[in-house]
C-alpha cells in the first residue's frame, strides 16, 4: 500500500472527522472511498458535442418545422 499526503482545510477536516465517527470508521477509509467514487465517475464522463449533451431536448417542442430558415417568421421581429 502506498502513502499520499494531502493538506486540507480545518473545515474539511471537521466534516471528515464527523463522518468517520458517524460511520465508525477511519478518516483514511472515508478518503479512500471518496477517491474511488471520484475516479470511477471520472472514467464514465466522456466529452460530447453540443448535440450529444442536448439530445433529449431535440423534438420536445411543437412548432413549424421550417422555423430555422423561413424568413417569413422573422418579418415583424424587433418591431
């Protein structure tokens, strides 16, 4: 097992101590668990395009299908 030193603020240490006491475990175990969760979620996150990020929003609104290119819809815009 390797050792890693990390400096944390007093407020974070107080929270860490409180959680460790509540769970009946060590501060080191809480840190290892949090690091495992973080590293697992970091692996799952893949950067995507704007389309990929908003895919669930496309097609959820009703309206004319030619709204993006038909200039008739812009005739009175700004008046």
